[in-house]
């Protein structure tokens, strides 16, 4: 499965359907949950660090070439002044899912608001702060891809059935 981390070219077609982008290497411990979830569904994807603030030209280049590279969904995670998802969304019409990272000073509330409060016209689908958001962004990406891929839709049904069975099997006393 293709996975590129900070490869030099943002324009090469890697065969990935989903890009998992994060603002810093420090986001990886959380965002590996998105990586693992996409692996679980066998979805070709790539993970890389691109900062809206520290590497603004790369963010613009990545966003504006994402569609022509064959990507179908972009997941973007950032913390604090979390502008990455919005900046990528400004450069592409692909669906962009924003994952707010927990931050040191405001515990991720800053990240959540910065990611979710997009102006009308440039949508970012924002998920929960941290790990639940990373997992759910990946599941939403799978659900988007499943609209035209019946095998993925079937895997999503199986995933939900497994969850349901686990809950039903819980005996507390
Ligand atoms: C954001 O600032 C990153 O997404 C990260 O969540 C946060 C802190 O980054 P580092 O200072 O750890 O690189 O841009």
C-alpha cells in the first residue's frame, strides 16, 4: 500500500486514494490511528507532514494538485491555530476532513474552533478532537469511497456488525 512521508514531490501520482496530512510530526502518534484504520479497510493512502504555516507553499502545492494526483479524500490534522484543513480545502474541491489535535494550552478547543469555523463556500468536515476524530475521519473517508465501491460498503457493514456484537456480548455482572 503506498505510503509516502515527506517525499519531495507533492505532485507525483502515488496511487493513493486518501491523503492523511498533519501539521507536525508531533501529530503522528494520534494520526497513526487514521493510518491503521485505512489499513484495516485496505484503502491505498499516504501519510505526510505539511504545515500551513511553516511550509505554506507546499500546502498550496499539495492542495492544488491533490485531485490530479488521483486522490479522492484528504484528511488534515492540526493543533492550536489549526488552519491546515482550511488551507488545503481552499486549494481543492476534494472532500477535506479536519481532525483537531489536542493542544497543550487549550486542550484542543482552539484546534476544534480553528478547524470547524470555516466560511461558507469552503467546507471542511470537522470530526472530534484527537484519537476518536482520527479514527472517524478514516471511517468517513472509507464511507465516501464506498459510494462507488461496493466491496468497501460491505466491509463497512461488517465493521458495524462486529461493533454491535461486541457491545451485545458485554456482561457487567
Ligand atoms: C500544529 O501545531 C501542529 O499540527 C501541531 O498539532 C501543533 C504543534 O506542533 P509542534 O510545535 O509540535 O511541531 O501546527
